C-alpha cells in the first residue's frame, strides 16, 4: 500500500529530479520513488556491511539485512576490503552440519 510522504527539498534537487525524469521519460513522482529506493538499498548495504565489519553479525545475516544473495554480499565485502570473518568454531559447526547431511 502506497503512503504519501511530503518533504521540502532544495530547488537544485528539484531541478535535477526534473532533468532525470525527463531524460528517462518518467514523471517526477516516479523518479523520486526510483531515486529513494536506490538510496535506501545502498543505505541497507552500508549498514549491514558496517555491522559485519564490526563483528556484530555474520556475512549471511548482512546479506539478509540488505536483501541480497550471500554471494553478492561477499563480493561487496571483498571490494570494500572487509576481511572475511570466519572462526574455527564456525568451521567446526559447518563440518558437523555437512557430515550430518551426508
């Protein structure tokens, strides 16, 4: 369900929104929704990577928080220079799980 949100923005932003909306053949509202959606997705990624880097969550949880596939999140973390955090305990757990699945 869509909800109307009203906000004030600078004239320069309105000018940019109008420009890109026209370039892409969209109305202003659609362009604002598209830009907001992209910004929120990036914010989710940044937040999740920050929590992962700080050691508060796993890479799998980070991917889930950002609504991404694990492989995508791993690639982004590597591109950001974030070390892969995988403890011996995690490895042992994974080996036990794999052994039980066989």
